[in-house]
């Protein structure tokens, strides 16, 4: 970040002067208004919210997934009517006048959308808040080009909720819906109704995700066997495996009408049953999940 030549005190003074001439609108929570709240705290999502009086909400969020992620949204009560270039500056609080303002980056906020910041810049914003500074967005008013809008995030009462947010981040599941929405699991040779050990671990991951997501509206289970047995025996085994998985998903609290199972026996092989490797591929169950939300 580049330090501005003006000090924090001068910058605050300049803001006051500009506002007096009608050139600037400044939105930030006063110390007595400042509030941070961990609105969502689950293994699927962490969401930290900061209301900005008369403007909207600032939200940091992270979701379950293979990669560590962080998103920031500036949710405006009235979205901008035009796309604007936006400066993001780290401002010192008024009670620390000896510090300089620091330019963080330049962004673009799009017409009729909330302001978005992701990746390293979002993490840097958290770091600046932890240091007691005020990440501040500055852009031209889309209604009146001679005015600038300044939107600041107050660091007052930030630390305790940030600690809770960090704890939530450490407990996010290391996989997302996309990672488990289509899964192929396998069985050992023989008339086993239970999946092999590796597949049992994968099924436990699916169960853990479903436990925390109430929006799973459909589970499709399709079981298949190899060609080791007769058609009737294979079909019976496939049906037993399907029924076992139905009971498993019901035990997680899913309603019966959201679970559909089907045993296909030795029909629809995906590999040559003449080899052990081919048979292992055919002894499978395909689990597909559907959901009503698009957030995790």
C-alpha cells in the first residue's frame, strides 16, 4: 500500500471541509454506533456483518471448500445507478492523528450490483481493521458527478467478533457442495451390503455436509453389481444395497420424499467384467445431490 502525503488528521480535516462545501458524503458508524456481528457460524459458512448507518451493510464471508476463500460485499440500501471506479483506502481513526492514510487498491463497482472485493484484498481489509484502521471506499456519486461518496468500515468493537469469525473459519469443511454433489462409491468383492472402507469415509463426508445444509432437496442413489452372480441374485443384492443407503440417508433426517433409490443389478456396466479391475469399477453406487440454494 502507498502512503498518502497528508496525515490522518489532515485527511479527516479535508473531509470535513469538503463536506461543508457539499462535495462529499461520508458514511461511517460513529464509535457509539459501531457494531460487528457473526451472523452465520456453521461448518458450511462464516459471515461477519457490520451495519453502516444510512448506507447498508458490510459483509465478510467464507464458505466450505478445498481452498481457503474470503469474500467481501458492500451491500447498499440503494445500489449505484452507474458503474464507477472506486478507491479503497485504509484510514486512521480520528483519535490517531499522527498516522497516514494508505491507498490499498482501485476497484470497480458495477451498476445495480453490490460492491464486491475478493481474494487477498479482502484479507488485507480484515488485517487493517484488526490494526484499528478504517478501510474506506471512495467514488463519484452516480447522481451528482461533483460529489464524492466515502464509505468507511469502523474498527470499533471489531476484535472480539473477528476472533469468533477466525474460529469459524478454522472449522469450515474442506470440501464444497460441488465436491460431493456427484459421487461414485464402490464395494469389495462378494455379497457385501456395506461399502468398502475408502467409500465409507467418503460417504461420511457427504453425511456431514447434509447434516449442516437444510436445503438438500433430492438424493438420488443408483446401485450396480458386477457379473459374478446370476441376474436375479445380482438384482437382489443391488436392491439391498439401495435400501441400505435409503435408510442411511433417512437416519440423517432427510424426508423420505427427498430420497430416491434404484437397484440396477448387473445392468449398465461401465467396464469389462472379464477383468478384476473392470468388475471393481462395476461394483458401484452413484450418489447425486440436488439443492435449492446456490451459496455453498
